[in-house]
């Protein structure tokens, strides 16, 4: 029996990550999984203003953004390293995969695989929807997402456990208005191949707090496949894309512990 401690959507909240790391140590976890969106502000207001007034060109803006984001990721890596527990990280739709890899190196599971015993994990980060201030990075080709690349990886590797940021369509992807916005191709892969476990994030309101009208609270099942969305660990705020000041805040602090023995045995949700 192994114990997986799972979180997603930290959104730059280092204090919550410290509490999560301490929990994993106290519980004797065998592996930590982080399913994306480690950051909320990958660039600063100062650098945004400089780009808009012409005192920074696009490449200089992106270089400053990379330095800023990687500094945040480095602080997160230092926190996770204190646990002495193996961990894997994927990017979310706020994160640039190259920045994640530059800091986390072998702990980066994006478009890659790893083993825990004889169980194969495969990971693919990102999503196909973005908040207003991240559209700038999408337009500069700093962030992108491709469902086809994800499915190509899974078809080639046939993993036991999948880690994605974007949920499968109709499984733990229920928004505040009841809309299902996950990946149809991932849902189809699950139907055809029945991996034992899919860990995802992205749609906070489909996590254990269940802030959706469909009654979904962080767990769903398709055939023999369990899908677990631990919700957002970190404080989450929607930002004004011009000022980067928060315009709306949401509930946070949830994560999951999964007991696994070649199949899912138990799932528990916790809140900071």
C-alpha cells in the first residue's frame, strides 16, 4: 500500500504549501503530486507597464517574466525538498512548461513518465482556457496547450496513473454554473484504456468543497478509473489584467490523500 498526497492550484501561496508539506511528512506519504497552477502572477506590474509604454521590448519582458516566475518556483522547490519525499510536478494554465522544467528538472512530470514501484505515472500539464492576464503570455507564445500531444503520450506509455491539470470532460470539471469544460479526448482515452487513477486540477469548484450545482465534490469514476480533483490548495484571486490587482477571491485550502495498492483503495480530502 502506498500513500499519495495530492494538491493542485497553489497559485503562489507559499504559506499553504508549507502547511501541505508539513502534513505530508506527518502522514508518512510515499509520493507528492502537484497538478499544476503553481503561480498566479508570472510577471510583475512593473514589467507589464514597461512593456506597454515601450521601455521593454517583448523579449526583454519575457526574460524578466522568466526570472520572476522561476524565483517563485525555486521557493516552492525548497519547501518540497524539505519533506524528503519523492514528488512530481506538472504545469497548469498559468505556468510556462519551460520555467517549471528549469527549476524542477527531474521532478517535472510534464509530457513525461515516472515509476513508483511497478506503477507507471504519466503527466501532462496546461489547459485550453486562460484568465485575462495570462492571455498576454499566450499571445507571446510563452504558454500553449495541445490535447493531441497529451493523448499521443498516453497512447505510447499506457500509464497506470495519469496526472493532468485539465480534467477529463464530464469528470470533476464542473464549473460554478454547471458547465463541463474538461478535455473530451482525455475522457475518450479513459473510456478506451481504463487507467487506474487520473489526478487533475484546474476547475476549483469541482474539488471537495463542491461549489457547483451538480454535486461534484472532488471525485468521480468512469468504469474502473477513479478521477480525483483535490481543489485549489492556495489562495486564488482573479486579477485585473491591467493592474494585476485582485477583483474576486475564492475558497481555498483543500488537498487529497489517496491510498493505492495497484488500484485506488481510499480517497480522503483535507482542508487547511
